[in-house]
C-alpha cells in the first residue's frame, strides 16, 4: 500500500507513520517529494492488515492499494479460462450456453410447456425460480419445494439441466438435490454465509453481480466460493442500479469483457433482469455475445402478460425462438457456437 | 394502477387490455384522450397481482402504480411514532439514543475499555461486531461466539444494552441470547430469509438501508419484519452508494426526514459507515440530529489506527466525548435530549 | 397527466384539485377507487403547463406523466431512420461510420500521421479536439484556432470529413467553417444556448449524452436541435457515471437499442470515453455494432503514452487497424458494412 | 504520481517506464516489492503532464495521484474562510445568508409580492430566474430581459440584493448589470467558457455543483473562477443524481462539511432543488445549518400550485416565514445568526 502524507508534515509525524507501518507488519519505504512524503508499505496486502486504518492519523491524507485483492479468481492465478462441466454441459468453452425458462415456476403446465419450447429452440439448461426474493412481502414468493418437484419433473422429461435460485442456507441441501446449478441472486451477492454454504455443496454456482457491486467486489464474492473449495463458479452480469429509469437496471456489458480479462471464470449475461423489458432482450443478447459472454440466462413464459412475477421482461415461445435464430450470425462472428 | 396505452392504439387492442385487467382481478376504468387511452385498474395493488406484466403486451406503453406498497410500516396505518423499548431504553421518544462502540470486537481489553468510555460520555447502547461481513475472504471475519461472550461481559459490567450484527439465519438464536438489538447490515438488507428469522426472535431489530436501496424498498424490507409479527423495528440510514469517491458512501440525510414522514418507525443514523472518515463523523451527527434522527450509531475504538476493521472511520475516546458534548445545543434546538 | 390524491381525501379537497386542473387548461376526469381518487388531466402535456406543480397541494400525492415529452425526435413523428448526409458520407444507412483520430490535436505531424493511418484502416471521418473541456484549468486546453487550421490541412490532404468539439457559442461560426460535424460534449449536453447556436449553423451535430443524463433528457436535448430547425443530428452514447471505478464511465450499450427504438436519429458510440481504457475499446466496438450502432467514434494516437490528454484510452495505429479488421464479421452479422 | 506496474514485469519493461517518466518531466523513484514494482514520479502533478497516459503501456497496471488537483480553492492556500462581500451583505462570516424568491420571475406582481414577503421574513438576497434552463424546449424559458427589469425594480423597492442565473456567455454583461450574484446552474457546472466569462465580470458567483460532479471536480470548476482572477466565489450544494426516486435529487449534506474542510470558500445549500419537494425544505434547511452552511437558497412563490416552473418544490409565504422561525434555535446552536 502507499500511504500519502499531508503536505508539510513534520519529520516526527512522518516517523510515527513509518513506525506504525512497521508495527503492522509491512516494510516502510518513504519517498520524499518537494512538499509531500509518500510511504510505500511493502508486504502482502491481501493477507496482511488493511492499512486504511492509518487514515485515522491526522497526518495521513490517503491510503492507496497497490495489489489486487482477489487471487484464486484472478487470471494471473489461472491463465486458462475455466470450463465448468455441468453434468456434461460445458460452460466456458467454445459453445455459448443457453439457459432459459420462466422467472418463477408457477404450475406443471407452465413449466413443462416452457421446458419443451426452450429445448426445441436450443437451450440446454432450464431456469425457473422456486424460491423468489420479492421486494414486497405481499408478492408471490414462489412454490418452494413444489417448485423443485416440478423442476425435477421437467428435467426427467427433457434432459435439460436445472438452474434455480437458493435464498437460504437452510435450503442449500434440498435445492442442490434437484438443481445442477445453484443461483445466487443479486440481493444475496454479499450474503457471505449463503455463499460459503453453496460452495460447500460442491455444485456449480452462478453468482449474480449485486445491484451496486463494483467489479472488484463481485470478484471478491467469487473468491469466497473458490477459497471455500468450489472452483465451479459462473459469474453473471445482470445489470447495475443507476439513475436511468427507462430500464429497470443498466446492463453493464463492458463488465463481461472486464471479468473475462481479470478472471478465468466463465461469464454469463442475464438480459431479462438487465433491462426489465422484453422488447430489449434480443438486442442485449446480441451485444452480450459480441462482448464475449459464455452464456445467456433468459426469461421465457408461455403468456408473459399473466406471469406471477416480472411478466414485462419475459419473452414468449415464438419470440424466444426468433431470438435464438438471430444469434447465429453473431455466434459465428465470435467463432463460438 | 394506471395502464398507459400507446398513441393511436386501435379499439380492439384497447379492449383486449381492458379484458385482461378484468381477468387479473381489477375493475378497468378507461379514459380516452385525444391520441392516447389510459386505463385505471381499480383494486388493491398491494395484495392483487402486479399489473406491470401487462407491459408485455405491445400496445401497453407503461404501467404506473397509484398506491403505496407498504402498509404496516406506513404512517397512515399508525399515526403515532413507535417507541421501541429495548429493555428499558426507549428509542423513538424524546431522548435521542446513543449507540457506540467498536466496529469489531477484537479483545476483552479493547471492548471493555470502549464500553466504559462510551458509557461515561453518555451512550446507553454498546455496539460491536462479533460476526463481520467482509468484502474479501482474507479480511478479519470477527471473533464469533467469543465476541458475543465479551459483549455479554461488557453488558454485565456496564449495564449498557447490546447491539450486534447477525449474518446468518443459523446464528439468530444464539446472537439473540446476548444481544438486545439485532442488527441487519446493508449487505443483507434484502436477505428476506434472515429478516424473517430475526423477526421471529421477538428482539428489537435495527434494519440498515441497503447500499442502493430506494426508500420504498427499505420500507418494504421493514414491512417483512412487521408482517412477520415483530413491531420493534429501527430503521437505519447508513449511506448509499453513489459516484462520489471522497467518502465511502453518501449519507442521505433527507432520508431521515422522509422515513419519519412516511413511516412511524424510529430512524437511526450511522455516520461512521455513512462517510467512512472519522473527521466527518461529528458534523454528520449534528446534521442527523437536526434532521430528526432518533438515534446515532457511532464507531469508537481505543486506537483506530490499529483497528482490525475500518479504523479510518472510528473515533477515539476523546473525540467521542467531544462529539457528544457538541451535540447538546443541537439536541436542545430540536427539543430532544 | 394523472394526479394521484392521498387516501381518504375529502370531497371538497378533491373538487379543489379538479378546479385547478381545469384552470390550468386541462380537462379533468376523476376516477374514484375504494380509498384513493386519481384524476386524469386530458390535454397536451407537451405544450401545456406542467402539472407537477400540483404536488404543492397537500392533498396531492403524486403526478404521473402519460405522454412522451419529445416529439420531433420521436420515432412516432418520423418512422424511417434518418440518414444524415455529411458532405457525401451518409450516417444512419447501411454503412457504419468510422470516426477516428486523436483526443486532442497536438501538432501537424501528430494529426496528419493519424489522419493517414485511420484513413488507411477505413475511417471516413477524422476526429480531433481543438478546444478541450478539461476538468482542471491547469490541464492542456487545446490548440484552438491553430488546431482548426491543422484539421483543415488534414481534410485537404486526405479527404476525410472533420468532426470537432465546440465549447462556446462564440466559436460556433469559425468552428463550423472547418468542421463537417459539430460535436457537443457530455459536459455541455444541457448547455441549451450552445445547442441552439449549433442548430442554427445548419451543420450536422453529434450530441453526446450527458454524464448523468437519462435517455429521455438526452432525446429532449436533441429536441432542442430539431425544434430550432436542424434535423442533422447524431446521438452519441459515451458512457454514464456510475459507482463503478474500474472504468472511467459505464458504457450503456442498451441505450443504443433504446435510442434507435424511441427515435429516428442515428446513434453513434464512443467506446474510448465510454470506458477510459484502451484495452477495452475493441470489445466495446464489437458490442456497439451488435447493438445496432450507426457509427463509432474512436480515439487514436501515434504514441498514446505521451498524449497531452487521455492517453490511457487512445489506441495506436496498429491497434486501430486490428480493431477495424475484427469488426468485419460483426458488421456482416448485422447486415451492415 | 505513483505508477503501479503489473506483477512480474521484467526489468527492461520497468526501465522503459522509468525512462518515460523522466522524459515527461518527473523524477522517477522506483520501489521494488516481492512481486510488484511501483514507481513514484516526483514533481508537480498539477502543472506537469498527466501521467495517466502511461496506462497506455501494457506493463502499467494503474496510476495513482498523490497531490490535490486544486490549489487556489484549497484550504491549504488560504487558511481563513473567505468572506464574500455582496455590496454590503457578507457571506461566509458569522451570519448565515438567506437567499429566497421564486424559481422563475413570472410577473411584476408575483416578483414584488415575493420580494416583500421574503424580506419581511429575514432574507437579504432575492433569487429569481430570468433565463431558465429547461429540460424540454416546450417548457417556459423565462422572461429574459423583462425578468431582469423586474428584478431591478424589486431591488430598487426592497433593497434586497439580486441573484439570478446566467445561461450564456453573451448574457453575462447585461445580467451582471442587474445582478449582484451570478448563478451558474448545475447543467453548466462544467461549461468552462461560461465560468471564465463570469469570472471576468468581477461579480460574485454562486457555482452550483453539477448533477454528477465529484467534490473534487466541483472545486476544480471553482478553481477556473479563481484562476481567472475572481475570488468572490460561493459554492452551492444542490443535490446529486442517484438511483433514489422519492426525491428529485439526493442532497449531499456531507458535501457541506467536506467543501468547508477542503476549501476556504463559503458554502450555500439549495434545499429546493436538492429534494424537489416543498414538504422537505424546512428539514433540509435545519440539516444544512447544522452541517455548517453559510447560506441557504430557497424557492418561494405566492401560489406554488400555479407556478410556471417547479411549483412542487416552492414554499408559499406563510411556510417560508415558519421555516425561517424554525431555524433560529439551530443558528444559535451553531453559534451563527
């Protein structure tokens, strides 16, 4: 870390900072400019104490980090892109994974008809929420275990792999009994206890970026998963919260390229949450492919206008089939399939 | 809700929306303007189905809510300000509650010396984190149960009530055995399973606003607590995430006045997290008092420069005593004590 | 507009709002729900008085707009996409326009070598700042008229059209004497006097989205240009300000699809400002093409490390040539050239 | 500046950066850690070339600034708080300045009645917009020169000083003939040509913070004014743009304390724009006083519901008088008057 002292700090006050740096386990290397002194603190910033506490000293103006805070997640630690194998479906390789299905599991007919439709259009993984995190306690909270039962039924019939969200540490075990991929939603992106529990399940995990999570913090949340022994992690960009109100969120497509540059993990894009409008989903899928996404997570519903959650961002079967067709030239342009 | 149709929508398409509104359980009341039709959907928006799904129809331009989404939390449902009684310490009444203590519980000496100092300066509630949500898995994660033991010891000695954060549904029971107030942190502001579990404990709950939570969403998170039977809720403004980088967060002091206007719940301000800089804490406390805050949650450490977490935002004992003194005229101006 | 009254507003207070709406020139149409009344105010919201002022009445809870605020800019007013003809170079048609050149014009050699290089790689328009809006008064402010002279020289030699930023109403005339496209920068996105002056020049105008401008506000800024008689407007997405710090701005690629859906104007993307990092520019260009951009505005410098402004986001000649080559398959996938 | 190199950068690539730093006019001081080298570049960052351009080199990971970018504006350059003398009304001293009046000047009766009312309640400066920056070209654009004439009339009758916004370089001269303080609005916060022209007028200038301007950038905009010879600058916090939708902007009251700590200039707060809701203005005024504001800029209208601009945030005469009374104990608590 670099500790910047205020201009014209007297020597005794500089020495006090130098001593404190040494006490906290770093080797201090001061550099004296014309009016300001900076002190480099040499040591491992990741595992050593965070020297930002030194800003509590009046002569310290700022503390600047030098090293990256994530390690296992970083491209430096693992130069090849990780391919996550979800029971035979490979994510992160040449093929872009299509995950599709309803926002919420609502009924057997709704789920099975959707499963058949998305499979026919090319999806290999079925999404569907059994446990739904809803802003209001009065909104539909999901079918819970019944939803999981229906997902298992859809899997048995279609062979699609299953991704579904887990909201509680206590649900990890039974959700993992059905799901092939555990989804951690944006609201739980820094629910570290849930992350650790999911990591321990050994299942593949799709980690959504939090609504106002910096990319560094997202990679550090992934670091919790890897540090707890689970390398099967998919990062998922799903839009960040900004001042814009036309869309529900602002999909940060640059984050796809950044996450792939900084990390070795596959990156999935959720355009449905990312904009909250069915009419933009296809365009965002094309943009995501062009930016290098390794997969797409798309909400599909037989009759969006009557959906029990987020109908406005779900596409119907025909629109989904069209969308998938429209991606082909962009997959080819990206040398993906 | 108000459903706005696109300009020049043909009659058949208007009728289809009217029929759909009726089907979804609302009474449709169309109003025809010169170029655009809007349809009011009369009914209870809170418990009825969310008509935003109608945006899935191509002739629907937008859907506007009319009613407030929160109910038990609202000032309409409960016109008097709630006073939460924390084992004799009343919050929300005439007296502004001072909650103070270290960011993390680090050791017996650190905690007990701080407890004595903050009590001497006028605090009635001791804060201290035993379980710490940390951005990186390599940072100090708190002392856990040992931390709780030390908090209990500090309570026994000083008589201060205890507030401490709970991170996991599984910890609620044993944290509640020590704590007088369960703190739900900003990262868990929409971890609804944790909220429900805390609500069920019957303990008072301090609910921090999420980093990018709109005030409506914050009140809806509180609604989860009240709807699950726990009326002892303290709202806590702790800064929101913006583009500004001088401070760690942007403390939204207007939110204090808004939350007190919209809701009957007491509102606490956390200036330490709110700015992330010890040198601004006293000024923000004065601002919070002037805006009508019912309590302050302040981080205090015997030696902030060596704190194991967030030293830069913790004040030392002398600074805390000065801060408390400086509040007296503002409390008087607010007709509080 | 829709005026939402507070629950349980007495009849006299409802009638007062109805009377006020009529007085302000709208036809009031009240709808009475179980607990709340809403009043539709029928009339032209765009040219009539803004009824948001009614929120000043205590019985009014909120005022919701129904109509779109922009008109000439809107797709409804002009269903075909506008093609702006810049002295023979057509923007908005089948061909995606490549605009490239240095952030600032620094010297004859710098500019001319860049002009030759970008032309060789396929650009048809040369960018280069003669007047530079700089955050600090101590930073390089551009060469001014000498910069314009060099741009004219580059145009004469290469035949490239010229785009350059104008910062002052007083400069419009002489900048327009050299430039084929006047660029309005993000900091001046709501400098309406400058917009009007540029509109009057009759030149094509590239209007950058402001740093925190909602899409609606951006289209309304364009509306100033069209309403002052200039239809030759190019919208330019250049990144918005968010909490993310990895990039300088967050490029909002969804805005490309939205602006093309809502408006008939061509949409250009500036990936250089959009991320502030040379290493992301190529990926963002591919994303922009896939999202439907009609042009790209890319910063190119012979030696970015020594650039007098924003070197970190400028690509060198070789990188630019590679970038252009990499776009070909995505142009083909988009059925553009 | 500190140049951080990537881990394991080979010696030759380190030496290349060292040479480049020297070439650009700084003295390089490398510090070699276990895996990473950082190079301090010693020299005046403010007037020297911005080394961020070095990020264009592949071996450079980041560039960190050490020095503050503003100088004349800084508290270091001028330790006493500046008192701006507006023709006898002193701002920045012990007395908190009350500036009040309508959002827009609409008519003689509207302006004069307001001037009398705000004077009676204690204001010393009359605000009123003659030139209005409006998001839509179809909204009321102000009375222009007629508005200035009315302001002059109000001044002649009441003796109140006048503050009014200037939108165009071409208006500075004639606006300055009437106004005592030139107001630069949030939309023009980085319209540097307008800033320079206003600076040259010699008049006092109130500089509003831009909607998404970091505090550093705001102080740098003020630096433009001081660097062009005008020390009579008032900073004005008026709310920043965030994701919150309950209020029009998020008033950043911490910025008051920060601006007063970092700078010697007086700080004014505009609570009307800051929240966009009349019902919050009084509370925000109290908060602003408690945070140390040197003045308040408040919108007052005889009949807000019929105001031609922003009625929803204007208070009427009775509310203004109440508001002023309610401030007295907070002024006393702050040892201000």
